[in-house]
C-alpha cells in the first residue's frame, strides 16, 4: 500500500451519497463532487422519472461532458442509455429530460 498517495496536494475523493444535494428543479437534484482552482467542476445530476429541464440548458462558458451512469437520458432530440458519453461544445444547448429517471456524471472542464 502507498498511503502517501492520499497526502498529495489536491488529491481528493467524495462519496456521491455524502455530497450535498441541491434540488435545482422539482425532481432534479444536483450533487457537486469537486471544484478545481480554475473553476472546472465535476457533478452528479439525478433526474426522477418523467422530469425535464424547464428551458434550454446552454453550455457556457465552456463545454459540458456527460456520462449516463444509469437510466435513460434524453437531450430533447433522442434517448441515450446508461453507458453513453456525450460531449456538448461551448455555446451548444439541450433540454435535459428522462422518462425512466437517470443519473448523470457531468464534467465542466472550463467551469
């Protein structure tokens, strides 16, 4: 074992269950996992069955990287099952929704 790994500056971990929960819209919860010094951040988004974002979700100031952990995610155009990765470039948009419910890992490399 190498316990010195855990002593490295910036090396961190968090359990999703221990992350704070913010309900951003009814049935849609955001859990922040990590924020970097440049504003980059990693989050989990949980969407209950039958929920949708009430408006366009515009990706600013940078891109959005999404991995569908469970369930089926819909971006307003098509369904994406668990195991799908999506890259949305800066300035693009979608309207997140789900009929089944889903959990997403989301990374914003530029904040």
